[in-house]
C-alpha cells in the first residue's frame, strides 16, 4: 500500500475504517505480519516510562474517520492495562494540516485534552465549523474558555512548534499511510486498511502487545 496523497476530497481516506473480506479472518494463531500489520525497518525510540509500552494513535481533526473512531479509542484507553502509555499524534500530510497539529499541542500545554479534544471534533464534524487556520482556531478557543491571546501565545511558542515538527517526524518514521492509525512500541504499525477496520486494528494492537509482553 502506497502513501496516500491527500487532496481536497476526503474520499482517499475511506479505506481507513472500511472492512474488507480479505482481512475478515487472520491466521489461526493470530495476525500476519505484512498483512494485518507491518514491522518498522528501523525501530523508533519511544519516550515511555520504564516498564511501559507505548501505543500511538495518529489522527487529524478534520478526518471524518478519526471522528468516528475517537469514542471507540477513548473507551479502549479507559480499559487499557496499566502498563500502556497511550499517546495521540496529529499528522501533517500537507502544510495546511499544521494549524490543527498546533491546536492539539496548545490544548495539551493547557491541560485541556480531556475537556476539549472531543469538542474540536464536534465543532468540525457536527457543527460544521471551518477550523483550518490559526485565526479560526483561536476564535473557537476563545468561545470555549481559552482566551484568544493565551491561545496565540502558546500556538506560536517554541514548545508547540517543536512538538508539531516532532509529530511530523514520527508520522514519517512510522510510514503512516492514512488516519486513524496505530503505532506500537516504536516497532509496529497498523491501520484500518491493513487490518480491515479500525476495530480489528485494535485487536491487532492487543495481539502485538501480548507478543511484546512475551519478549518479542
């Protein structure tokens, strides 16, 4: 599967959550490398605490499939074992994705991921707001309890800009093909196209986690 070329239409990401008969069943003993998931050619260093296994969700606020997947992911996170460290990483397939990348890291800096992350999805996909630029994001933030001046201060800060660049580097390191997608322990990658659906991608992730715990 080749890297998607994102255009003005979102149709190119349709396969990220659609199931396919080719992936309806995995091997009898689990899931197949190269079919349900891929191993990275070069292991990516993780930032997890000692004894923790890192799981990354790659996403984009304007992606309708990420919006659909978000409640399921949130439920999965809440029931996840304590040895997992789960992170979200906003992608940048084009330069105009960067404002929403920075939006995420502004919320993170303010400790407002839990309260505002889902609100951004709702604003874009339910309220149909155009939140693709810095001004629009700042105005939305101001209406949702984050003063515009504070938002812009953080939005343009070195820390947020650096995190956005690091997110793009992680996306490239995992060779992200589309979103939503999952990276496991700096070593494995799966998404809806590989696994057949994002629900099955979570099952693949759980399989990989069990393999890692066994010392793989």
